[in-house]
């Protein structure tokens, strides 16, 4: 399945639009989309471009610096969203204190991030984006789906049982695999593969969101005896980890089946039973069951 040229162009166009939005007010959605689109461009250049020149390297360096700062804001956005969704009335005071602490940290990080997205930086990035887009030469024989499968197989080799460290590897590599697969365009094979990868990415991202929130709570209330908030968060995080492990296991079986990218028509239905979309919003029943797990 060859590279879809229109999709390749859209990678540059979307990132260019995100720069405008970030330069004004970095809303949670804009921060997330900026980070996602920078990863898409990085995957395109590093995996499919035959050679990176000075301009490409400089562009990626600038984008990675901004993405790291945007990531510090994004990490707090997902923690705040998760905590707000948590129903735990017996710990309303601690929940409120943690929310205020996270919101204050986000405000500080947002200020630092805004300073880094100044007019000169945006202008330089746009200039380099235009140059890279105009000079990009992708080999005629490039096959995004086959390449995506090879990348995924590399992280899979010798990685069993699944530890937290290995799960983080799947979370990071899974993003790159997905963005490479997207370059195949709107074809059935790509759609099936992308649905499989997104289910894994959602499950792993959901687990990481709650893990970070748990760590934030432990840092703030670590000395508090019998803290029901920390207990509930730890139980929820363990449940999210177990679920993510199952989704990763299923994904490995599906993507590395023979032939590697010729999925059965039932792939999406099979995986949807094992992993839900990334939803950091548990029901009150979830919290209750997690607290006694």
C-alpha cells in the first residue's frame, strides 16, 4: 500500500494551523493536537524520508523542544480531567486541594510554554515547515503498513511478561506505528490497522493518566494516614494497568499474525471487546469497586 500524498501534505498543513492557535491561548485541545501533529511529522521524516538534511534536523529539534514543554501542560490537563471525574464524596476536601494544586501548576507551566511560542519562533518554524514540505522526497517503493508492522515487531521482540517499563515502550512506539500507518491513506487495510492501534493507545494512555494522578496525590498527601483518595486512585490505576495489559496482548496477536497486515474483517470487533477508548471518566461504581479491589 503506497504513501497517500494528500495525507502527507495534510501533516504539514495541520501543524502550521496549530502554531497559530498555540500562539494565542494554549487550550487543552490545542496543546494535545500540537503534540500529536509534531509526532506525526517526526514519524514521517524519520521513517520515510531517505535522508534528513540540516533544515529537517533543525525543524525537528525546535518542534521537540516545544513538544516537551507542551507535554508538561498536557500532563496536568489529563490529571485535572481525571480527578474531576472521580466520585469520592468522603474525600471532597483533599480532592479540592489536589485540584487547586494541579491548576496552579498548570498555570505556571502554561506561562513558560507561551513564552517559548513567541512570534519569532513561530515565524522560523513556518519557514522551515515550508522548506521541508517543498523538498520532501519519499521513495516510490515506500509501504507505510508494512513499515508500521516492522516498527511494532521491534518493540515486541523479547518483551514478555509485560512490565510497566515495557508498557511505556508500547505507549510511545504505538504512537509512531499509528502515525506511519496513517500515511497509507483511507483504505480498508489501513483503517483496520489504525483501529487496532488506537484501541491500544487509548488503553495505555488512560492507564498513564491515572498513574500520574496517583503519583501527584501521593506527593501531596503522602504522609496522611488512611487516605481514601490515594487508596481509590491506586486501585483504579491497577485496574487500568490490567486492562491495558490485555489490550496490548491482543494487539500483539492481531498485528503480528500471518500475514502481518492482512487483518481479518473481524479484527475491530474482536479488539473492541478487549479494550475501550481512552476515557479518563470512571463512574461512581468504578471507584467503589476499585476501592475494595
